[in-house]
């Protein structure tokens, strides 16, 4: 009888041990997918949603679906809301969350961690793989991004610097091979970024633009589909992520873009870019102004970084130049780049009016702008293998010599108001209802004076405008702030686009601003992006 009681007690204790085992203890059952989320809220993303966190809102999107035995999501969240503390969470299903609330189980409190430190990311990946092994892995990096310059800005614990792409690569080396890497961050859909990651993952999902300052990860959409079909191929998941982000941005009436890049095709694309860059150096025959003109004709919007251009569009513009299109070695190299881009990008989508995005940008700074060309750090990328950096050096030097100096100057006034230090003048080159800024300069708050100094290779249509971002929140055209344009014909209508020609010296482009109202902003809103 006593033995029976003892056996029963041992059995019960054994059951309790296994039922209460800690989440940190490795599991033996291999699931289909582990989704790892690296969510950095140690910056303005944590306070910009009416004082609440976009980063935590992104976690709440995932909580609408949660995890199961086949698909498990774990996230590392660092937040200003917790004083910069970093925590690991097992994402569980919770709905109707209040702002800044994560109800999922906290697995670890790590204290304050610098989210821009690659070792912090590496430790999280190692922990997630050890405790939640799977057949396939996806990594979601959620924060600010700067294209090839890096990602993950930690203003609380890291001084505000980005984790560079070589540093990010070091964090991923030795980790599990990822099926999908998602950047929910600005400007990361670049050839240089993909080239850095080419042997570390199968697919990259990212945006060419600066992303809307909004929670549009769309994880409740793509996670739900993955949970319903856990054997989904990696390309299908990558495409669903890109489509979900696009859909959420479009529903929110924000300009956005998302693309899927097949990283197995990036080496081939790099080789084609190498050939084009080398041919442009050796075969241009002095027609550098045409290279600069093709650069200038490639669309630029206020969602872009001015030093990044859509690779496919630039190459197509190159093929339209009068002399360059007749040079077979350049023409053939350009065709091969276009073919390689199309092969490397199985999905790309944008709602930017009138723009077709090939899916990948490339670093292409403005001629004679040394600040845009950070060659010291650029050559630290693996992309140095392509010799594109050498083309850029030659282009900047040669094209700038072929351009004519152009200037536009004037004075801004806002009757009844003093100008703030955040007042800017803008050259708008758009032919749509959206602002596609060609250039901008700060306005002297004391005198109201401004001047654009430009190097143009060809004519460009522009409107001269001014905006005063009074609260310095990065969003221009908010109700109550100042805006206006150079009313050249004094008819009071916003129809003053004119042709700015190389060598023009325009003075007295004077602007009288007025206070923006909701109705006046309906078609001219330009939100600051993530």
C-alpha cells in the first residue's frame, strides 16, 4: 500500500515537472516555423502614436493570431515605455489590447540592452533557435532603417547610431539559415542590403521607400494564413508578408512599397551591375552629362532617400539617352541588368502615383555631393566586390564637371507669424497631386531668405514652395502650420510650374505663406515616414 502511494506521488510529481517546465528549456518536437521578431522601440517609434508605441502595436498585431505547435512566434521587445528594458515574449493570442500593453507571456527580462548592438541580436536568435527549433525560420526586424547604412536605432541605450550592414551580417553568421528576412523599416530594399545577406537567407522582404509612421506590419493577415497552412513554401510566405504590408498601407491611404527579393539571384545581379559600371567608366566617351541626365530623370519622391535610386528605372532611362543608347557595350550591359533585376525580384508593388518600382534601389548620390557619398563606410560592404563604388567616384567627378550651375532664390514671409527654425523651401517636381520633392533648403528664420544652388544636366519642371513644420515632428502640411508657393502669375492658383533650365539664375521667387486648414491639405499631404 505504501509503495502504491509512493508511486502515485512520484507519478504526480513527474507530471507536474513536465507541465511546469520553463519556456527556456529546449523543446524536442520540431515545428514547421519559428518567427523571430526583433522589435526596437528605444526611439521615437515608441512615442509617436499620440504618445503610445508603434512597436508595441506591432506586437499586438501578432497577438491577434498567437502561436501554436506548428507556428510559434517569439519577439524581443525593447521599449521606452519600460525605461529601455528588453524582454523576450512568447506571442500568444490576445485581442482587444489597450495601448502599450503586451499580455503575452514574458519569458525573460534582460534589463537594458543596446538594440543596435549585433551581439544582442545574435543572442536573441540563438535563444529562439535553441528553445523553439523549427524546420524553417523567419526573422522580422522592426525599427528605423537607413538602407545600406544600417538598421535599428537605439536612442536610449545605444547613442542613436544604426547597426551597420556588416554588423548585421556578423549577427546572422553562424545562426540558422533564414528562409525569410523581413525589414519593417525604411529604405531597406536595396541591392547592397540584399548582397550583404545573400548567403544568410533565401528571401528578403523590404521597402524602397521611407515607410509610413504607422503599424502596417500586417502580421495578423500573413500569420493567420501561415497558421492555416504551416507547410507554406518560403516564397509564398514572403509574398504574403509583402502583400499584407502593402494592403495595410494602402488601406490607411499612405504611400508605400514592398518587394520580395530572391537572394539566390543576387550574386548574378551583382555581376551584371559590375559589368554596367565598368562599361560606363570605359565606354561613355565623354557623355557623362547623359549619365547625369538619366539619373535626374529617374523618379524621386519625398518617400525616397535622394541618394538611392530605383535600379531598373535608372537603367531604362540610361537606354533612352541620345548617345549612350548607340554604344553597344553599354546598351547590352544595361539590358542584362534589367533582366537580372526582374529575375531577382519575384514581387514588387507600390501605390505611388505614376511610379513603377523595380523592387531594388542602388546607392547613387547626386553629382558633386560628397556628403551623400560616404565612401569610407560604403566600401566596407560586401558590395565592394562589384566595383560599383569605383563607378560612383568617377561619375561624381565627371558628371559634376559636365553640369551648369543653376540657382533659385527668394524670400518667405508668413504674415502675422514669425518663421520657425523648421521652415523649408522646396522645389516640387511633381506632375501629380502628391509632392515629389526635387530639392529642399532651410529658410533663414530671421530674414526669410533661401537659395537653391543646383547642378542640372537638363530642363526640369518645378514649383517653388515653402512649409513651416512648427512642431518639428517631421510631418509637413499639418493643419495650423504654414505653407505657400511662388505665385509667379499672381492669380492665387497653385498652377505655377515652370521650366528650370541649366544655368538659370532666378531671383525674387518670393513666397507668402498662409495657415494650413484641413480642406487645403486634402490632396497635398506628405507624411514623414518610418
